[in-house]
């Protein structure tokens, strides 16, 4: 099964199912903290599904590009908020999105990372961070499902926060938030939320020479730079 066939085959039923979730509740772990005082700008929702979250962001004033490679995109386009445009594109290359030449203040990947094979994930992370503007946020949530049969049949790849933290460290991207929540309906699934930020060196003046892991070493543990509640390392 490729990463879009399930969504192509079950488009209409999934539309109902995904829209039965209130996005304010889906995003309760990170959004109140990070969106409250942030002026709405350009956002991108990658693996946008049927557009629930893209419309939710647009309703708060964001201009949104919704990127979705499956036919799940079609009802999304039909029900799009006026501030949402749709693209048929996919990770890791997201060529059409990059060709737009935009930089985004917010990039959201909600329940998408497990569709990207391990061999493409480092590149995908690099491509995503290169699309962010200074102080831009990259919000990724990881579907951590314990049902091996479901993971196999849906073609989900094993993923972990630690892998992402390694990519972030290599690219001087700072982790601002990390938290894990149980799925509200299914006991075998947890969702791990990670919020990364591209440092705005012009604003903070914190990095005087060189980039890379030194930025994280300098800022790790500083409460204003890295706020998360899990046990493993930052
Ligand atoms: C579990 S759904 C999540 C949809 C939406 N983000 C949400 O939270 O409701 C995963 C989505 O990722 C999309 N997807 C699969 N492979 C992808 C890829 N390589 N790049 C971008 N999106 C992908 C699927 O088509 C599907 O719409």
C-alpha cells in the first residue's frame, strides 16, 4: 500500500470522521501557547487531508497553503475557506510548494510523519526547515500506535521524537515544546507533539559564529527556549 491509497479509497467516510474532531481540541497541546500572541501570517498544512486544520487556521486570519497528495484533497478544495489554497504535492520533495518561493511563519504536519519512509525523513526535515521564515514554527505530531497489525496494513513507518531531535540539532533548529497525549477515542494510540522554531539570529543576536549543534547546546534547558514535559533529552 502506498501512503495515499487508504485515503483515496476511503475518502468520503474519512471526510466525515476527520471533520468530527474539533481542531481546537486536536491542537490544544500547542496552539493556545504558540498562536495566542502570534500575528497570523503565512501557514502551510502538509498532508492536509480534507482541510479541517487549514480552514481552522484560515479562520484565525492565516493565509494557508494546504498540501495534499491524495483524493482526500477534493472535498477539501470544495469546502475551502477563502484564505486557503490547495496544492497536489507530497513530501519529501514538495516541489510545487517550493516552486512558489514562499517562506512560511508556520508549517503544520498533523498525523503525517509516519507516512514518510526513514530513507526520506532527514531530507524532508531539511526541506521543511528551509521553507520557514526566521522565528517560523514547525509543528509536527507523531502518531505512536501500538497495534503492529494496523501499522503494517496501513503502511505506517516506525518513527520517534529522538530521530527528529537529531535532525533539529544538526540544523540548529530549536525545540520549543514537546508533549505526549493519549488519543481521545483509541487506547492503543498516543500523539507526541513537537514544536520547533527557526532561530531569528538577527533578533536574538545569540549566535555570533558558526551554526549547528552549538546553538542547541547554548540554549538547551533555557525555559524560554525549550519548554517540554517529556522525560527524554532535548
Ligand atoms: C492521517 S491523515 C492526516 C490528515 C490531516 N493532517 C489531519 O490531521 O486530519 C494523513 C495525511 O497525510 C497524507 N500523506 C500521505 N503521504 C504523504 C506525503 N508523502 N506527503 C504529504 N502528505 C502525505 C495522506 O494523504 C493523508 O491525507
